């Protein structure tokens, strides 16, 4: 690869988004849209990548830095937005001493592919500028390419400055360039702002040297300017992501309604049913089945596990061949061992459920450590909060907890112990013991006849 740096223009406000948040921080596939062109530049080994920020500069810099820890990312401030040429000039200091080619990208073009950028590299050769262009069905609003007799690009004219004949041109500028650094900054110093918008146009450098164009698909170079375009770009990115998953051996029952964030890994022979949503830093192993409607965030699912429909997992770890759901909730800190079972309407928070242990029905387990081979009966609650502090419940290997039990933390149920149905456990239960707390049942015969309210006859 030749010596290439990149400048990514991310200073604009994006007024058509009608948002308090900078446009480039709006997300597609769980990432800011600016992530995608920056990643494309890094894929081409561009170094450094200078992001020109302006509107909400601190927020944009913080958000993008978090996405690219350790990458050769720099930031330059465009305090006043005076056009694209002015924006690129703000990166000059960050590129001081750099003598290769500079790739210039807009931060709001998330669909651009590294392969397309590589075509610019191959086309530039001895030209001063290589740029991406496309044939537009409706070129209105875009800069038009005016070509010379040789086929080179002699200039780019913006819509507001174009004559009627120039407006009829359907070949438009995609605002992605590869320019020699020395030529770029020399040419920009001679750019004026005597145009309809009173701005310093980056496009003016095209007429100052030899420029060539590479045609790209219109959809790939389309920018995001409003919420509808954001949704459209997100849909196309999702199609790419889902297509790659299927090529890698993952079954998606209906890719059109399967939502997998960028960067998420799913192992081969796994199955994602409709309406599954995988978010954040989630990792799915081999041979996992994720049922319809499940939402999994920042979680790890080991090989062979099954997440039954409409379960919600966040910051959780599920062991191999474990079963979760349906309608289960694993909150942050939940950890399931190998072959553990968590059933319908069971909630875990900051709880370890050991190998082969089961909590199959209507149960809340919070701040608990549960050993291997335990059975937690329906309706069990670890009462972990005393109004001021959280406390831990420990249930050791092989213990059996009967239905409708309340465990008042801090408390320990010993190895192999039994807790009878309906118990309120306030003290530790020794290993091998039976804990009961209810009194002897007493039946009052004839009570219904004497005391029960009588139904009125109709």
C-alpha cells in the first residue's frame, strides 16, 4: 500500500436531522455513522486519520475516540464552518511533514466500501486528484462533473453556480478524493469564496491540476442528511452484516427482521430466529439457537446454549449447553454455568448459577452464588436489599430450595440441604439439614357453612 493519510470531514451540524445531537454521532448498527468511513480509511492502512470536528466538537471527539482505541486517529478543529476547502485546511497542522496522498472523506457516508476507495488509489497514478463520481437519477443539489475532451475532469460546478446546460449533467461529485498532500495544501491556498454560497469549495482544486474520476454506485456514496436517509443507510448496512453472517455459516430465519450490531461475532451453525436483536459487545458461540424476539446486549453465549423466545440478557454470561427462557431476564452480572437452566419469568442479577443448576419458574435471584446441581423452586426470592445495603445469598452444591421460599440475605444454605416449601429463611441452613418455618397446618371444619359469605340468589 502506498503512503496514505486520511481527512474525514465531521464538523457540520446536520440541521435536517432536527436533533440536539451532532449528525455524525447518530447511529447505524450500534455505531456512530462516522465510524464507517473512518473504519474504511483504516482498512486501507491510512495513517494518520485526521477527523475535522466543529459542531459539538468535544462530544464528537470523545465518541469517536471510544470507537477506535489505539488507532492512529487525530482531531482538528474547524471553529467556523466556511466550506469544505476551509475544513480540509484545518487538518494541515496534523499532517505536517506528511508527503504522501491524502484521502478525503465525508463522515456522513457510512456505506462507502474499502474496495471502492482502493480503486481511487489504483486510478490516481500520476494525476493530482482522483475523485469518486456517480451517475445520479436526480442530480439536483449536487456538484456536476465537467469533463475535458480527454475524459479528465476539468472542473466541478456546484448546483447554485451551474448554468442550465451544466445542471443537465447527470454525473455528480461524490465528495471523496485522493490528492497528493503537497498539491492539496498548495491548491487550497489559492481557493477563493466568490461563489453563490460564499464558501471555500474543496472542489475548486480539481481545476488546478490533472484530475481523474472513478465511477461508484450512487447508493454507496449517498450521504445521511435526515432521519429517513439514516434509516435507509442502516438497512443497507444491516443487509451487508447479515449477508456476511450467512456466508460464515450462521442461519438467519428471516434476515430482513434480524438486527445484529456492527462488530458482533456469531459462531457457525448458530441459528437466529426472527426479531432477534444482538447489541453492543455480544459474542455468540457455535451451535447456539437464539429464539424469536430475544434482545441480547453486551453478553457472552457459549457453544450449544439455547436462548428461548422473548428473553432479555444484558452484561450476562451463559455457559455451554445452558438453556435460558422463554421470557427470562438476565441482568448485569448474571453468570450461568454449563447446562444450567433458567426458565420462564425468572430474573437474575449479579448471580452465579452453577453447572447443572435449575431455576425454572417465576423466581428472582439477586446477589447470589449458587453451586452446582441445585434446584430452585418456583416463586423463590433472594431478599438481597435491606433498604440501605445489598447482601449476598449463598446456596451450596446440591441444595434443594422449595417453592415460594424467601431467603433473607445474608444467608447460606449448606451443601445438600433442603429448604421446605413456603419457608422464610433468616438463618443459615447447615449442610444436609432440612429447614422449615411454617407452623403445623390447622383445618377448621364447617367454617365455610358458618362464616363464608352467602351468594345472593339471582
